[in-house]
């Protein structure tokens, strides 16, 4: 594992492990001060051959197929969706981590939407007028500005797959020219410190992780059992694009929400209602007509 520098913050790893073990038995919790990319590190574990020269089917060590939560206080080459860079700040100004686990799922559609719902609800529980909104397919926004994102990658593992979920969230505003999570949409920067703190200590990476990691684990188990459809109403409540003019690839029209299988539905003037599946699509908000 790259990185031997001692972490600067107290991540309360044992307490985090205790909260996650009943949900994801066998999970390990690892904290690094610095890492190129937590997603890349976990993917490499699964893909590597055995050091003995006799390759295992999918991983270097047997425990690499067990759940793992890997946190990096600073990512030097973080990755976002569609190959974009995710720059994380130092001094606790951002939270970057990846969660890897085996999952047997027939239909992966909507997984990022479910995780977005779980994260937003954990950070802003039972909000009647939520400020944390979700922009299809994998972004979390605060007050019309990008707060963070989710990157999901999978690797075949026998009859199942290992899924690696990378999460990046801005905790506080940058300082001294430091740049965090550059938005591809020119929306500006948002940070959790703009929300009322949930505790006396304000917003810190360890506190945020303690909130959202168990919520993500529960959401993953629920998704594995029931898929996206039961989360559709929860997503609609935080759907940033709903009823607004958007463009996605060659399509341009009004967002009509998300289908039961997690597709973005765009009503276009000449083609009617069209479904967008994601993948190569990059969604961009456009100005509403006067």
C-alpha cells in the first residue's frame, strides 16, 4: 500500500470499524496521510497477481476480496467521473475515501443515485427544504454549487463483482490559492462548512465519515436486495434538475425526473420523452428560458 506518512487527524478508526462490522462483516478500515487515488489503490489490490508467481483468480491476497474502507487525507491524483481529475485539499479541507466490497447484483442501474441519497440524508437529515441536492448521475450539490461527487468502478470476482466506490466531499473553503474539486460546470465551490454544524466541533472529515460510511453501507445492502426503485421518491426530493432545462450529449430539453431503473428522463421539443442511461453522457445545466 502506498504511503507511510502518519495521518494528521484522529479518524477514530476502531469506532468506525465497530459501526461498520455488523453491516459489512470482515471489513478493514485503513487511514493514509497521502495517496495518489484511493480507488486506484483498491482496484490494484483486486487486479494484482499473487507475489508467489501463482496468480489467484482475482486478487493478490484472500482478504483483498473482503470489504475495505480506505481513507486518504490528501489525494494527489484523485479521479472523477469520465477521467476527470479530483483535486483534494490539505489540512482537513476535504474528505476523500473509497469503499470496496463484493456485491452480487443483477442490475447496477441507479447505484450512484442511491448512494447520493444516503449521503445527503446522513448530512442533512429530514430537511423539509433540503439544501443538499443531487445532480444526476453522481454529483452532490449545495445551494446550486458542486459539493462533491461519487465514482463507482467494478471488477469481476467469480460469481460476483468487487465494487469500489470513491467519494470526495469539500469540508471547508480553500485558502491561499488552494483549489478543491474543480467543477466542470463553472458553478463555483461549495463546502459543508456552509451548513449548520451537526455537533459542537463543526464539520470535520472524521465526523463526516462517521456519519456517512454506515449510511452508505446500509444503502448498499438495501440496493443489493431491492435495487433503485424503492429510492425513487427519496431521489426526487433532492433532484437538482427536475423541471429544469438541461442538455445531455446531443439531447436538450426539460428534465422530467428519474425512471424506476435510474435513467434520466428528458423531454425534448422534437423527440418527446427520451431516456439517458449515463456512461459517456455529461449532463450540463442550461439557463431556463424566460
